[in-house]
């Protein structure tokens, strides 16, 4: 049943240009020196002599409020929709009037049987589902 989303590519009502002030992850201080420190798990340096904390030139940058996204595009996916996690058909009905703003994402703990119902109802309501293929088995695989 590959034709589930035949008439979809659904478009958002408005799609502003999403500008990210920084796309790279902030690197943890001395994570290059020790393998036990994960590069992406940011921790604020607390040392009294820390070069990073004192913001010396050439050191790792620290996250600050200035890197925040534009309020209008915060949490927006590249296609212009905002994500809304759905666990059942009743929660999907909440998006009925907001289908140009929000896209449904079926929660990971939802069974394949319930997923099928959610995807079918989403198609009737013209709601975009981001992960409609997940746990989807074709009919001949029974």
C-alpha cells in the first residue's frame, strides 16, 4: 500500500525563511583532550582561571541567549510546519483546524495497527504526518 499519501505534499499556510544564527554544535571545553568527554554534551566551564569561561579569543564559544532563533520560526521544521506528537486518533482531531500550521508525528510507542488508523484519519482531515511510513508493512508481507 504505497499509495497512502498519493495527494500529499501538503504545504504550510505561511513558510517564512528560517534563519539559524549558528548551525554547529557547541563543543565542550577540553573534549578534544579526553575521549571520555563527549564533544556534543555541553557543560559550562566553572573554573576560576578558565579561558573559555573568560571568553578569550580563539577559545571555544559558549552558548548564550543571543544565539536564540527568531520567535516566528522557533521549532519550525524545514518544510515550514511545527511538529505535534500524536498518540491516538483523538489527539489527531485537535489538529483539524490547524493543519496548515502543525504536522502530526506519531509517537514511537504507538502500535502498527493504531498507526494505520491514525494515518488514514490524517488523510481524511488533510493533516501532514511526518513519519507515516514507520512500522508500515505491505499487504503481501503478512
